[in-house]
C-alpha cells in the first residue's frame, strides 16, 4: 500500500506551518502524553472554505504543489481535470465544488495562484484533491475524534464521508473518510454527464 | 526473421521434447505401479498427440513409432498385454528411440530407427500373450544421455500484458527525455536519447511480436462450427478460409472471437437461403461463405462475405423510422451505407422481429461495441439478393496507436488514425448552415460538420451546432472521421502532427466518461486527451436529437 508517503515540501512557507501544527498538537495534548499507550492518529489538515478538514495520513500518498491541470470538457464541474503526477495521470477534484462549500474570501496578502494537491490513495486508484493553503500535519489521540456525532443526520454534506469531528483547543476539524468520497452514486453521476 | 515454417518446426520440437520428458516420467511411475489407470491414460494421450503432431508436420518416423507405442499401451490398458519386465524394456527402448528421433530431426546423418527395436515393438503388439518369441537385444545408442531443457516457455498472457504496459510507460518517458534533450542541446544527451529511442522501439516491437498469434488459430475452428449450424438449419454452406497466416495480437483476437462467431451464425441462419430457395433464384444450392484476413498497413482486415439474401434497405429504413432513429422525411434521402448503419443501433431488432423482415441484426450492437472497445471499425455492405459483407478493421496492437494530434480551446487532443478518413482545410464560406447543423460539400459528398469547441465546451443548454458565427478565423481545419458507415467532420482549432501514442486508460473515477478513450502524455509532459470517435459521434447525435425534440 502507501509506499512513499513522503510529504513533498511545497515551499518555504510550508515548513513553519506544518511544524506549528505538530507542536500545537503535541503541546496541548499533554494529558495524553501522560498515558503513552493512548492510540494516536496522524492527520493531514487542510482548509476548505472557512473550515478545517482532515484526512488520515495513511490515505494520503503525497502532498505536492498543484501541477498543470488539463481541463476535461463534459465532466462534472467538481472535476477540475487531469494532471500528470510522476507519470500517473490522475483526476483532480475540487472539494469545495464537490460539497458545495462556499469558498473563503481571499485574504489580502495571501493572493496566490499557487495551490496544493493532496494525492489520495483509494483502493485501486488515486485522485488529487486541490486545496488553497498549505496542508498541515497533526498528531492527536484517537479519543479526540468524536466518531458518531448525532447531528450528522442534519448535515447537508453527505454524512457518509465524515468519519468524525476532532476537537482540539477550540479548533474543530472535520475528519473525512476519503475512501468513500466517490461512492457508486457519484460514479454513476459522472458517467451520465 | 525466421520463416514461418522454421518457427512451426521449433515449436513442434520443443513440444515433442516436453512430451518425451513427460513420457519418461510416467512410464517410470507405471513400472512401479502398473495398475495406475491415470498414468496409463496420460501416456496414451501424450503418444496420441505426438503421433498427430509429427504426422502433421511430416516426421513420419516419429509418428510411426508413436503409433506402435500407442498400440502397445492400448493393449496394456485393455489388459491384453501384461506389463511384464521384457515388455517394459521394449517400451523404454521405444521411448528412448522417440527421444533420439526428436533430437535429431534436423540431422541428415542420423540413421534410420533401429530395425531390431521396431521388430520388438511389432512382436509385443502382435503376438500378445505368446511369449515364446525371443525379443532381440537392442543395442543402445547412447546410455549417457544429455540433459536438456526445453527451448520453449509457456507464458501467461497476463505477464505479457504487464510487459506491454511497462513498455508503454517507457515510451512516454522516452519521448519526454528526447524533448528535454532537444531543449538542452547537449550532444551527449542527444546521442544517448536517440539510442534510447531505438532500443525502446525494438523492445516495443519485440513485446508486440511476442503477443502475436495466427488468425488461423481462430479461423480453423469455423469449419466445424459452420457445418454444425448449417446442419441444424438444413442448409448447405461451403466455407472458404484465407489469410490464416496473418498475425494479430492475442487479446484482440480473443475479444473479437464472440463477435465473429455471431456474424458467422447470422450469415448462415439469416443470410444464406435454403437450397431450394437458392435454386429458385438461380443460385447454386450451396451457399458460399468466405472468411478471410489480410494485412493493411498497421491494421488487420477480416472480411466475412456471404452470397445470401442480403439486407433489405427498405425494411431497415421502415424500422428505423418506426423506432424514431430518423425522421421519415430525412430517411428518404439517406445513402445506402447510412441506412445500413442502423442495424448496429442498440435494440434495433430483437430476434423475432428481425427474422421476419430482414433476418439481420440480432445483437449487432454487441458486436459493434466489442470492436469499438479495441479501437477497431466494422463496416457492412449489402445488396439485396446478392449477399452481405462485413469488414472488421482491427489494430494489430491494443496499446500503441497511430493518432492525429490537434488542439481545441488550448487543450491537446488525439484521435486514433483508424477512425480518421482525411483532413481538409475549408474556407468558412464553403461551410453552410443547414437546419441545426453545418454541412460541407466535399467532392460531391455532403458531410455534416461540427465545431468541436462548441460540442465540447459550450453549456449544453445553449449549444448551437448550426451557427457558423461561433467559428474562429476564416480557414477551418477539419478532420473527417468515420464511424458506423457515417462520416462526420470535426472542426479543430489547430492541427498538429501524426504520431504513435500510447493510450493510457483513464483511471477511476473518470474511466466511465465515455467520450474519452483514454489519455496520453506528450513529449512535453503535457496531458493529451484521446477522443473516442464512436462516443463523440453518439454524443453529437444525442445533442442534435435532444434539441430537435425540444428537450434540454
């Protein structure tokens, strides 16, 4: 499975941020440090719209700056196109469009045409997920993830994809199960268009 | 290149040696367990095959000895001959002799098989239980046998598929390296990359060659099949085969097997008439069915021709109008080949209806889909009362295809050459708005033309395929593609070169989007989308029909 789980450092800005994410996770998780046997989970955190989302690291093959994407006419609008990542041609998905998430307004000074792509490894294929800000790495105890929040029935984002909510120092991170991101319905929808 | 005959001979020898090894193994088992039915049956089978194979290729001595041994073992099997010590010796000698002969098929100095041994074999076979006759001692040729391994390996097609995929990947990287070396202008790099080019080319052809099989391996199954179907239908059919030597990729042959069977069955059950009916029409009582293969540049053409009743255009047209595949007023003016193309429409005919009216088309859409899936083409030609001809144009290899590269709205596309008829540049004034489409007049032939940018990129709701004003520039480059006996002109923005491309299938979840046959990487590293002509033609027709019906 995920052989080269290297996280390609996307740029100079990436380092401090990623590091910060990690220290935060470690510092505030002191209670858990006391019990070393607590099961930890490693997440890659990224922003969609104004909220934070995360994927377990074992579902992420690599993080890279977005390569040039070739648009594919007559595909659903959440398919940005296809890109050549190390010789593999994979589909790049716009998650904000996919989940109808309102894109965040551009903050002054952060205007960039640079974006990052998380290459997600599903069972028998890979897809790319484009995000605007540098994804961060975060370690936290499994217990911090609320697996079955009852409110999920009311969420418009298809609840299937949400594995749980991670709550850590006033941050709320939505943990997605990427393997379910394209269900059979989705694939059917693709083929219809 | 070795001649075909030499290749057959090598295959025969390799196989025969394998049989020989197996025989030695089994007879040793049998010596210990003379009652083992299974081993006996296996020996029997091996000898029988060896006899048939050697006879077919003309090694009569081998087939003769195999025959004698086979007879001996059949007697042992039926318990008429006891598997006793002296019989065992003779049989071992006989098998050794087979080995000698196989090893020396090409050796002119090799003498005739030992007559004493032959006589011994005859004795045990003919004299059965009367063991009074002395078995003469056979002089051994060589007791110190050389051990040798077979010259032939069997390989799973899966492994060859994997190799082909790897070669494809390699070619893509090679093209990339060559384009980088051009940019850098380093002489060493240039010479290395041109060497790399030649090697990968050789490698590609070697792997492709390893996957080739004779079309005969499929064709030769048909005489029996044709006989059986004809007998069931009370018809007389003469099948003639040609071009069995033509070689084709094994997987392609596999994919078209069912299709060809389907077409042959159709030709006999629905095409060729009963003998009495044929005689009334002044034809010979026996129908002629011709199945032939020929090479045509990079493609293989398979032709299936019958001299049966042919397809009745009028009924096909009536059916097409009934099924609303075409408007009645349009149908009148359709050319024959356009009418014929309806028989490939899905569900155009269910078995019953079709036998009543024209006798063709049972599941022809399935045949067509199979051919489409490997990037081939199928065309049909028919004359009422005279017969029907199907032509299958197949690529010799699945992975590597000649293709035409072009650009639409800054995206690179490719179309496999097998679907392109010609490329023309026409002035905008030579294109005419007729109804909801654009048409062009090409040497007297009226061809529907579509602006690809509009078809691919305009929002479906306000797509207008008949609006010339949406075109860019004065001179239009048009690729004429042909699918299902119909031609369609595709207007592209920029036309590039012709090039061999390695088509990579789209990975999930995109692989279900059918207007793309796959993608390829250009030397520059850019992704190029490979258009699937059948699907794009269908899409075009759907868009037109959708508008015509006021849908969308």
